[in-house]
C-alpha cells in the first residue's frame, strides 16, 4: 500500500510531487488524474505508479492529497467517500473550502489537513500555510505531514480562520511578483537593456531582496531605507511609487483575493 496518494496532477499537484519524491520512496506514492495522457506522461517522467480512478488512489494510500480545483471537489469527494476510513488523512489544498465542509461531504468525522501551497514548490522554494486539529493526529502522522510540506519549501502552522489571508500573502501572490518583475523589466527595456538581460536582472534582484529579508531579520522598511540615499535616485523612485498608489494597489489586491476566498462556492 502506498503512503501518499495524489488526486489531480495539475500545476500545483505536480509541483508538490516533484518535492515529495525527494523525501519519500517512489513506491510509497501513487497518483491519478482525469487526463490519461497527463497520467502516463508524469508516470513515465518520474517513475511513479498511477491509479485508474480516484477511488482506487484513495484506497491505496493513507495520506490523500486533493490537488484539484475547488469546482471539482464535490465530484471527487463523491468518488472517494465510500473508501475513506478513519485512519486516512485527507489533505486539501483548495482555497475557501473549510475543514468542516469536507467532513460534512465525507459523511463522518474524517481527519482533514487544510493547506495552501504555492507554485514555487516546483523548485523547492514553496511557502505553505497549514492547519489541522492536531489533537486528532498522533506523533508519527504529524511528522509525516511536516515532512510532506517541508519537502518542497517552508511551511507555517496557522489557525483555520487565517487561511484566506494565507492565500493572499503566499498562495496567489507569486502572480503579483511576476507582474512586478515583468513591469520592472519593461522599464529597463525602455531605456535600452535587452529583454533577456532585463528579466534576469529584475528576477535576481527580487530573489536577492527576498533573501535579505529572510536572512538578515531586518524590517523591510529598514532595508528599503538603507537603499534610499538622501536626494538620490532610489528615494525619487520610491516617491513616485507612493504617488501612484503602489502600496495601496497591493493591499487592494489582497482585499480582492481575500473576498474571493471567502465567497468561493
């Protein structure tokens, strides 16, 4: 019997799987997807066996990761509800779907881990918010849960009421960062830097700035101040960003993201 089963092998499921195979044996993993061509491609690439159906996948693993979009959860839960037992651990990565709603759908007091990873998991640099009722899990199960999420980056245990905020700050936010990199590169191209060089310079700068925050422990505002010489080029740029509502635009984006999470049907 496999230890970990993936239902769904889209971008997020694949990113997680790529990390998990570094910490678990391949014969401990099984997966399935509605796209047969995708299943065969991933199985051949990574050497992971696949199941023919959602029910077979869930019946073959203890830790079942639901890596499908929220609109498909209802059907997937119907597929697996007859094979899920009390010793199963269900891991949901869908925004807006609560632990209680999953328990209600499965029809008994099943054990649910709710998580929100992000796509940098593909490179082992993911950030995942995780919540679950820890009193329902034994030490070994908690250890496996931690091992799963640390296999493709970092994770933080949070209360469930904060999960929509997690989507804002890490789940969806890579898209905002990519937009910033693209815009920054466009500005460089405007003044003559070749496109490929502009993308590399912008992306490396974002990577370096992020590492400064993580590794120095300094407040982002203090790090910003260190770059801003009196009367210099950087403070002129920062002033323009403030004038054009840069911070407010980011906060408004998180508001839109949060509201969407809270109202997913």
